[in-house]
C-alpha cells in the first residue's frame, strides 16, 4: 500500500488530521490498533446498545470541554453539533467526605458547572469526524509495529487481525501518546537514549485513571437538593459528578476511582461494590440500586497506558515533546496527539490539545 500521509492512532487527534486531509484532497491512511475509533474518547448509552450519535450517552473517557477552547468550539460548529452542547449540571449542594467517612453537605467550590458536554458524549464528536472519512482510508485492528525511515519517506509494517501489511508513505503522523508509541512500535533508526528519555518523560494524560459510572432510573440526588458533586478522602471514588443527560432521559453519576492502578488489578467487582456502598453513604439507599454500573480502567489498556503510566496523575504532563518533527527523519516523522501539543499553551492533555497538535501536524505537511 502507498499513501502520502500515514496517520497512526484514531483518537480525536488522528481522526481530525484525517478529516483535514480528506477536506484538502491529501491522500492518507488512518491506522487504529483497537477495533473501535476514538481512543480515549469512549461513550456508552444507558441501555448498552451499539453507539449511535443521535442518542444520549455518558462518557467513560473525557466528558468536558470549556468556554475559551476555540478549536473544540469551532470544530463542533463546523460539524453541525452546536445544538448538542449543554452545560455540566451543578444545581444543588455538593458533599465532602473525610477519610473517616464524616460527611459534610452544602460545601462550595468543587462543582464542574460551567464546563460543556456533548449530548452523545465526546464520542459524538469522534464518530461524526469519522463519518466524513471513506472506509477504505481507515483501518481498524491495525497495530503499527515497525517504522523505518527510508530515502524520501517511511516504510511501515503493521499487524492486522489476520494478516501483516506494509505501507509506504511520504509522511507519518504519530497521533498517540509518545510513551505508547515507544512501547508498541520499533523505530529505525532508533532514537538516542537522550531522546528516549525525553519522550518517555511525557506522561500520558489520565492514563492511570479509572472511571466508574452508575446509571439510575431516577435522578434522586436532585430531589434531595444535591448536585451530585462530591470530594471524598475515604473513597474508593475520590471525585464524583453528575453524568446525566440534560433532557432527563439518562440519569447517572460518575466517579474517578482513587485506588492506585497497582491496587486495582483483578479487583473490579470489589471496587464496584465498595463504590456502591460509598454512594449509599453519600446519597442514601437508592444509590445502591443502579440499573447498570460501568468501570473503565484506562491503566489496563495497552493502547493508552504503559508501565510508566501506572499512577493517578494530578497535574498535566509537565514535559514538552521538544521536537514535533523528529530530528534525523527529514521532517517526515511528525508527532501529534494531545501530549504533543505546545506545553506553553497549556492545552496538552486536553481534547483541545489533541486538536491543536493535529492542526500543527497538518501545517507541517509541505506537499
Ligand atoms: C478518564 C479520562 C478522562 C478525561 N477527561 C477529559 C476531559 O474531561 N476533558 C478533556 O479535555 N480531556 C480529558 N481527558 C483527556 C482526553 O481524553 C485526551 O486529551 C484526548 O482524548 C486525546 O486524544 P488523542 O487523539 O491525542 O489520543 P488517544 O485518544 O489516546 O488516541 C491515540 C490512538 O492511538 C491508538 N494506538 C495506540 N497504539 C497504536 C498502534 N501501535 N497502532 C495503531 N494505533 C495505535 C490508540 O488505540 C488510540 O485510539 C480524559 C482522559 C481520560 C482517560
């Protein structure tokens, strides 16, 4: 196979790059290791049916974007999704639980109200981008394993579910976290030790997190005058927010699990039970009877988290990628994905950063 631009990773960043290539008539192939598109963007419906952009959904990955994030807002408008945007709910009192389980209601300052969400979850954005791409340009279950710099381009070996393939491309845009790329792909020529250290220092944003969502028949916390916002030092959920749709058709709470990745392994059922008990302490008996409970542990996903990402990060990746065009590759290997966004702009790690990096990558394609 031959192409002009090989885009590796179909998260928001890679999908956006493919969409821009499509609009500009630039030949591209988009590779995705997983069987689904979206990467860290991953949304589900309350009834667990196959994802449909027209139905309300909750997020197991990112949910929020914010006023002022111009790239996100412009893309949503361009894709005709502006009517799907709504504000994160923040009506009602918030709760604080200390490490002894003492509960204080009515605290302020922990609401995420003011953030935006999408009706169909963030996957509404990634799926809508994907709907503009033609199927023959997008390969799922396609794990890039080797990239070799050759005269005037790159040669790539990839593993598909039932066969191996080779692609020759002028450019390769690596739209994934650098740590994940280094853990899964063999680059030739190999990067220097100093460069490996620099790239491996860029933590994959939120890769060490796990998100638990409970779906309910009723939004009982609102009836109690509660917003659903909680900070807990007892856990296992350390931060809880409302994950409902704005139209009352999906009632849900979500929490970030505070148990470190190493202690989460093989304890999914136990964590779910402990989380339900916690929700019962905080919101009463009704909270212990959800319709469904979903636990998404990103630290266990090899295409998101590496051995170095097995911790719950509190701060955005503090290291800059330094070179977006990899030195020694004749400007033909371009790093993208949110971790490659300009650190000084403070978008890296965010959805906005995934778009910023994509736009930068596109601007570096000369022909
Ligand atoms: C729990 C959680 C909550 C978050 N909350 C927010 C939020 O509220 N707001 C916000 O702005 N951001 C949030 N984020 C961060 C947000 O998810 C990311 O900024 C964004 O999704 C990154 O998109 P990306 O395309 O750069 O990377 P990714 O989505 O990680 O995409 C990389 C893709 O590369 C693929 N891949 C990996 N290896 C290979 C290979 N060898 N070959 C082919 N494909 C490969 C992966 O499968 C993946 O699809 C959150 C993240 C998590 C995990």
